[in-house]
């Protein structure tokens, strides 16, 4: 298995940037936050910033991880097919195939670049999707390294403050939070329909069952490949 950095070096950069910028401008929040700029201006600025970031990532000296692997699994999301990305640990999967997966937005970027990429067919067939999701994850708190570090520190401080407020009972109901969000951006109030809500729950339950099956299947495949590679390595070195 190869590292994330290896795939960033070998894929078509223009295609990757196109996929990333399409996702970026498809998020209405980004457009609402920059009403004075055209969609093309927003897209060009984003692609230039990400391209510069990738150049920096490729210059880093990376140590391949011996235990951490990224893989994709199928998702059926309200009628559309998508993929989920997760970070797994081989040692944990060997003990429990349902071991927790990990997010990595707080991970040091040079360490994240050393994550292995599963050689499962699903992951390899959708390598651009994986790399796009990887870039979005490591830029969740900012594209530049300085912004990234600053935002992480800010988030940690906010989480500590929020934790204290929760202990003190200073919480805001989710309904109120969403109502304030809709008011801020002038979004319409959703229609209430109890029967539709009941059917939606059934859809979610079916989707979750599908996701759990696909997630477990891909974990078993990557673990099988990992064990086979270890056995082959032992044979060659003994």
C-alpha cells in the first residue's frame, strides 16, 4: 500500500482541483459569505490556494504509517450514491472489525500524508474522491499552515468553554440554533409533517444498515490484504 503523498504526486492535478472546487462552490454557505464575488472568481481563488497547498505537501518528508490506513465505503444518501472516508488502525481491526474509525482534521499534516491508502478496488476506483476528501479534512480549519494551527487552537479553546457551559447548564436547544441560522441567512422555515418525518426515519434506518454493511465489508478486505502482505514480507525475509 502507498501513502497519501504518493497518490498526490501521481494523479492528474487539474482533475483533482476541479473536483475540489466544484464541491466548494456547491456549498451555498461559501457563496453567501462572498456575495460581492462571482462564482468563477471564488472557484479560481480556491483552486490557486489548494494548488499551492499541494505543492507544499509534496515537498514534505513523509514517514509511511505502519498502522493507519484510509479507505472508502459505499453510502446511499437519500437516493444518491456517495462514499464515506475513514481512517482505521490495522492493529485495532485485527482485534475488532468494528473498532472505531478516526477523523484527522486535528492531525499534523506531515503525519496525515503518511497514512496508507487501501488497495481495495472501491478505494482505488475512486482515488480522486478519497484525495479530495482528504484535502477537505486537513483544511477544515484553514488552508495555510498558520491559519490551520491558529484555528485548531481557537477550536480547542471554544470546546473547553463549551464544556464548562454544558456543566453549568448553559445550553441552546438545537431547534433554536437552526432557527437563528435560518434567520441570519434568510432561509425558509421547513414545513412540519409528522407522517413524512416517520417515513424519513425509516429511510435513515435503511441507509444506516447499508452503510454498516459496506463499511464492514471494506474493512475486512483491507485487513485481509494487510495480513497477506505481512505474510509475504515474512517469507521474503526468512
